[in-house]
């Protein structure tokens, strides 16, 4: 049986302030937990139901009932396992390859999708403004499908961070140079702005190139969702590398 | 005051079977309702709160209180207006430009995002298998941001529909020809499969070309989300048209 103090701790970790206080977060679902176990995340505790036990083989796994899992889970349909991990050590950001910077992303699903996209496109560092949603938010983790284990997500004051990067800074705008005709540099930074307000004034001052995705439909549509726009821009950046492998 | 029978009707429209029975659906939020009013959707009823009244000017608008809206709304945070529209007439699908076919998309957010993408990229027809989530599901409407008013979404048995199209049929696969090096035809069909299982066997038999988006990260990642993959593939199809405007 799971002791009350543990249940209280686990529930408290749904809130960012307690995650920061304890430097721990909760991951749920077989796939996500498996991916985190495979990586270097320190394990505090793993709770697993009978049905998921074969899939999560780990010496620290504690067998619990479905109803105990329901009490601890933040999901409508818990999926066999809930684990508490320690925050990973933030790695230093390097500029040898492209990286992505997020300026005030609010929606957990968008951040989770962008983390998953970084993983697909081999972007190792994701730098977020302090007002971007927390990457250990349960809904973000859910959307990353385990990709969080492979991406170095750090939170920085962007004007400070972007002042000294030594690589070109590209910002996604509604009005900018079309990405289809642009040759991008070999390394650089892609900045994506807030869902409603785009890139902030302070960050805009540091952007070297404004880029955009041309629209083909009627002009009544407002804009692409930030996660789908990130998908298209990262694809363009990588396809460019395939088309021009030797360019520096 | 909203009469009880109306509240009952509106709540019943959260379920697909009652939407089909009444041939009506509920739209919420100022932006979505505005877009639908601007289009050809027949209006059955509009309920609007005092705060939203100036934004939704319509002779049929009935003033209601915030608490009445809360009772009728399927949203956690209702946004000023709720309207009931009649189903639009399905238009005939034509093959003079690219169209998108969805084979068993389950997630309302994915379908909504794909409808919004079609709007951005000027795709006018979206053909869905009968087991794809209903496009008038409240969560789908929420994610389309009004784009639903500009896209002709129809539900068809895909093996039957795809048998007689007269244009090349491209299917998105994990293993296929890389889209970055492929020249696509001027018109064609892009088929996207179910989130977990991909394109069904029956539809696969009708695919002419298997295409895929190359992965740049470590191979441990599973796949791109279907909406982000659609974003990248539509972008590639349209960019190709820009690069080769005269090709047929």
C-alpha cells in the first residue's frame, strides 16, 4: 500500500512550485517511463500495476492496485505505471548545430509537440523563456511521448541568452522572407513566439532574419499553430542541409 | 431565459448521433462563430452574453447570462457566445488541385489542426474515412479556429472513393521515398493514416507512392505526430509548386 505522505508528495508535484522545491517530477504511461528509465534520469520511485509489471522491469518498481494508481494519477485514463524522477542536470548549450528558442509558449500540448519535433529533427537543445510553460508539466510530458529524455530543455532570460550566441538568429513571423526561397546558415537559432502575441519586443530586437511560411489559402485564416509552424521550419532547415551538404 | 428544451437540445448535440439526427452542431467562441456566420452555414440559434454582444452582431442573437452560457457550454471557460448551425451541404469533391484523405484519425485535436492546415495551404476538400472523428465534434471545432467554414469535409468509404480518382495517390509512411528529393505531381491525393496503426491494409492497396519525412535525430524516437507530419508534407507539396510553377 502506498503511504499517505507519498500520495501527498506525488499530487503536489502537479504544481510547478513543488516540482521546483523538490527538484522532482512525475511521469506516467509505459512508453514515457520506459524512455526515461533508458536515459540518465535519476529515479526516486516507480509504481506499477500488475498489468504493466512485465513491461516495466526495474528493481525499484513497487506493485500497486489500479485504484491506487487512479488516486495518484493526473490522467483520466492512467496507463499502468507512474514514476517520480529527479530533475536532470541541465547541460551547457552548444552552438555547433541548430537550436530552438521558445519565447513565451503557453500551451502544454504545443511545448510537448515541439520537444518531440526537436527529437525527430536532431535538435539537442531547446532554450525557453521563463514564461514558457514548464517542461515537466504532466500535459507536456504526455505530449512528448518520451522525447523529453533526449532533449536538453533549459529556461533562460532570452535577451541575455541571445546577446552572445555568435550564430544567426532567425525569428518566425507572419511577415518575413519566405523560407522556401531562403538558404539558411549551417548553424543558427530558430526563435518561435507566443501563440497569441508572437515574439516579444525585447527578443525581436535581437533577431537577425525574419522568416515566414507562405500562405496558399484565402487570406482570412489567421495563422498556423506554433507547433505546426515549428514542424515546417525545422523541416526546411534540415532539408536545406540535405540539398547543400557542404555549405557552411 | 433559455427554455429547458433548448438546453436539452444543445447538450444532446455534444453527441455525434444527435448531431446526425438533427443535422445541427454547436459552435462556441467569438472567433469560430464569427467565421461561421461569415460563411454559408445556416443559423438555427445564437446565444450571446452581454460582454460579447458588440462582437457578434446578428439579428438572431439572443442575450443570455454568463451562468446560462455555463450551463449550455461544453468548454471549461466559455467565451461569450454559443451558436447552433445546420450542417452545410457537402460539395462534390473535385480533383483539379491536391486534396487530403484521412484514414481513421481518432484525436479531435489532430483533425482540427489538419483542417486548419488545409485552410492555410489552400486545400479545399478533406475526405475522411467513416471511422475518423466527426468534424463537428466540439473539440475539433475548437482546434480549427474557424477554418472549418472554408473546407469541404466529407466522409466516404475510402477503398470505394480512391478506386476512381484519376490522380496519383501518395501515402505517408515511416518507410517511403523521402519527400525532400521527390517531385510530386501537380494534382494528387495525400493520404494520412491512423495515429497508432497508420494507413489501413485496404487503403494501402490503392496507394501509388509511399512517401516519408526523413528523421535526423537518434532512431529511438517513434514517429512524428500525424498533424505535424501533415504540416510538413503539405508544405513540401506547395513549395514544389513554387519551385516548378509550370510542371503539370
